[in-house]
């Protein structure tokens, strides 16, 4: 124990969780229990994180999407104009919650594609405790509500371990989802460690963002009612506005016609607003247009209509999300908690996303898989965009516009379009300044030390018996009262998917390696990358490349990048995307590594896709063993994916059926000509893959008790993934249904289902073999 500046004992070595410490009461000669408390004056902390919002999207930073809550908080607090993220979701969350660089804590990329390399293994080390764990050990109540995206897929199964679930990372309460995204109307959620059912259906007005705020408010109510002197830390990371773009009916049409002028003109409008707001320099220029992205005037009428509607939906989605933050702020104000709450509002965890492709997507999962829809196909379903029947994402051109005035976007860690995000800080009792802009250079790795300094809690040297690695961020509190304070965070490296760069005392040296909308395309060789140099002390938006004028400075910064990258576990560089987990020698320690078969039981929670057997571009056999009694049976035997891609083996009125849903548009059905007879039965779907590449066709055979009852050939299959949020379920279908033939509410099997056996052919398609060979050559 030490004494801090408040002369209050604080915990610098965080022990195992315990409710209280014993203190000797000398006067009464008995031992009484006193709870651990943070220093006097420690505020409540609300950390809000939005997903996939570019710097130039919100009205608070000059964008076209109305964010009245961000505007309101900024008017009574501070805006930070040079705040940065890592350019991708999982890495930003890891850096934000630990105060260490993302590679330092094993999160060099998203958790689903971890490898065995220390900087990319997806496993936060115990030596880098989260800010929630430190606050928890010092007496804070802690709760998380929303998207975590920190739990390794192999820790989400029944076998555990559960070391990196939110409840084991310092949160007393967790309600939300573990993966990259969620269907806003039918999410797969967890309450603690258990799968949770949303409280309402879409027909009853359910929306995930609203649900998360409801749960967070209820939690704060409980803490405040039972122990009003105990401060709390509420982490509220929305799944919004990450794709899919899905909004309540009341928000449909709110922006109709507001984007008909197109993305080129929008950049000009936004930059003018940004200058008026003072969030960019007065002499800021628009950065160069991204090569490969079409200009608005080159589009057809259909392309423009589709692109405008998708952007209208995105803007309404962002406004709806900000309105939910507003409900939280209104609640805090009504309960007289607002003045003593430090609100950190991160308007994005990276730049705007280009993953919708050049034309946008009605089902962007298909676009990620290399099966983009045409504008004409999207136009036919224009009025479905934003509803539960779509899984939409806007075009790359709008992402570029939403990152105004910078170039590039999400995933491109080299340039500010991928890494610069708006930040609002509001704390009436701790910050006197109102409505001011701070231009100090900061990074999401600075959030944890900022919270700890505000709470008066020193960085612990030991947590749960483990010595802690140093905090690598810089507290921002010095800038609260001094707009002219000199920068303290003066050097920072960046790297995602081989896109890399370094900031150093105003200069940036950057190398864009692969285009973010070409996830399925092989990236170029590193030797082909061209390094650029910018002096951001006079060139706010990285608009003027100085590499030819100052080659010595460029070399100096390149060498500094090598030093920083070596220091923080960035090497070996890995520019692979979905193929990262296919090579046994580099794959993270997944429970299925080396296994081609698995038996699952209906008592188990579902498996997220990355934790399930790989049923893509391969042959497989799935057999359900059941027992049928006298009565007819109905329900799902096994399902993976959902409405926008997947397959299901199920029974309707005792008749075995199978549906393969390719991209949400092509449904292939097999039906037994007769129902199941009484007794022990086996229902099997066998798929013989044609081979010859990714996403090729094959032969489906439905069998009952080992005898074929129907066969159907398909010419194509989903190449590499059905979903980023659905599950493989046995005996039920959580989330959305693969086919409308599966009844609502999960369609649980009402007979006796003993188990489901899955066997997969482990032979890899040639494209995957080539991708792995290429990585081996690059690593060598």
C-alpha cells in the first residue's frame, strides 16, 4: 500500500478479487470489514467506443452525420483533433484497455485470425492487466456492455479456458458479444459466460444498440442504489456502426436525398466545416484521392442511386447510435451523476470501412468472400436496405469521404484516414474548459493512463501475482487545462496487414501495402512498397509527399520504424488475411488444430464459426443421431450461419431436410421423400467437393440410416466464411435462420437428439496452398 496525492491508501499491487480487507478497530477490539475504496474524488468513468466511424463522419468533427450527443458533450468539454487508433477493431480495443501497444499484447490483428507469433497470437498476457482489472482491484464497480472482440475463438468453446472473457479481464458484469460484429436485430449475445436471448424480437422493436444502453443504465442504477459512494467504470463499445447497416423503422428516410451530390463534393463540404470548427488547420488541403476508387461523376444512375441510399442508411445508423449515447447522458444528468463522471467518447475504433467494396453491398459478407453483388442486383432491393432483410454496407467512395480530409481508410495503418478518429472528453468536475479543441497528438494507448490518473490510482507493478510490463501510453490529463501544452506522445509506430508507418515529432513516414477492399486478393511484395514522407506540422492531412525532397529524413524514420517494430513485437510482418489460420506451423493454439472430426451435443452452447470445424471449400459429412418416438418430431439438428449464408440440417413433421444458403440469395434444398420411422435413426448430409479452387461446386447427398434419399449438385459454394456473428448450433438455431422453413424462436428439436458428428476433408484448395507458400517465402 502507498499514499497517493489525495493521502488515501490505494492498491498498487492488485490482489486476487476479494470483497473487502480487514482493518483492526483498536477502540472496540474487534475486526470489522471495510471495503477497498479508490481515492477520494475518483470519478465515475464512462468509456464509449463507436465502431467504423471515420474522422469526417460525425457532425462534431465536421461530417454530414448528425451526432447531437457528441456535439453536446463537446460544447461542455473538449474535442481532440489529433487522436489516433490502430486502424482495426481488436487491436484498438486491446491498446485502449491495457495502455500497451497492440502487438505488445498479442493483438497485431483481429482475434479471429491469430497466429503463433507473439505479436499476433490474440492472447493478452497477464503482465498487461486491463484498466478494468486495475480499477476493480481499487474498489470500482466495473461493467462492459457491447462488442468486446478480445476473446480468442478457441477460448469460446465449452472446453475453455475462459481467461480472456470479459468477466476474467476485470469486469464484474458483461452483456454483449465477443466477435467482430452482430446482426442488430438478431444478435448472438452473452450474459456473463452464458448465451443470452435478446429481450424482444425485431417485430417487437428490438435493436441491439438500444438494448446495450438499457442494460448499462440498469447496471448503474443498481450500483448507485446499493452503494452510492462507490464509483463505477462503464465500458460501452457499440457494435454500431460496423456493418451490417441496420436501423429502426423510425430512422429510415431521415437522410433521404442528402447525399445525392456524391462523395467528391461531400469531401469539400466536410473540409470547410472542419475548418470552421477548428478541428483541422486553416490551411489544410484535401489529401490525394485513393487510387482505384471511382469518382462520383463516373458512376451510372443506378450506381449513384444505390450508393446514395447506402450512405443515407449509414448516416441514420450513426445518428441512432449517438442518440443511444444521449439516453445514457440524460440518465446520468437526471440522477445527478453527470458532473462527476469522466466521459471518454471515442468516435470510431478506426477509419471508415471500405469492406463494402467499390459498389457497396446488400450482403457485404458475400463481398468479403469475393462474391460482390452488382449495383443492379442491389437496386432491385433498394427499399430493403437497412432492414432485417439486408446485411448492407456502403461503397468505398463514401468511406474515403467519411475520412476527410485524409487519405485511405480502415486497415490502412500507414495513413491518417485509417488511424485518426474524433475524441470527445467531458468531465465537469475535473475539466474547467468548455467547448475547446485540443491539438496535442495522442493515441488510443493513452486512454488507460488517462483514466488511472483521473482516478488518482498509480499504475500497478503487480496484478494477481504477475509483474506488469510498463504502460506504453501517455496520460492526456496534462492537456485538460492547458491548450498550449507541449505534446508528450511524440513517437508512435503503426502496422496492420503490412500497412505500416511511424509518427515522430510531427513527421510521418508511411508505406501503404495492400488495398483494404481487396481482402481476397494476394497483396504485393513488400519490396514493391513505396514509402512516403510528410511533415504534419505544416501539412495537416498528409497531402504533400516530401520523400524525394528529404531522402535522409525518410531513411531516418524508416530506421526508427524498424527499431520501434522490433521493440513492440511487430515482426515478422504478416499481410495475410483469412489464410492466416490455415497453416499448422503458424496457427494459434486452436482446440481443433490437427483434427478433422468432432462430435457435438445439444447441451453445448454454440460454436462461433472460427471455433467450429472448417466446412468451406472442402468435402464434409454431418450425421445426427436421434431417437424418434410415437409422435412427429420437428426442429433443427445442426445449423451454421444464418439468413445471409449458411446451412442447416433439420426435420419438419418428421421429414429430414437440408438447406444450403449461398450468400443469402441461392437456397438449395434436399428433402427426404418420406418421414422418419420410430426408433433410433441417423440423418446425414454428405458433401463431395469438386475441388480446383475456392468456392467451387460439388454434390450434396441426404441420407437416412446410411441410405441415400436425395442428391443435388451445386455449381458454387461459399468460399471461406458464412458469418462473423452467427454460430454453429446443435439442436437449435440461434441468431437468424438459414431458411424461412426453420420456424422462429430457434426451432429447437423436440425429439431426442443424442449428438451430431462432423467430419471434414482437410485437403486445401490450390489457392490456399499458394497463399501459404507465399507467406513462407516472405517470412524466410
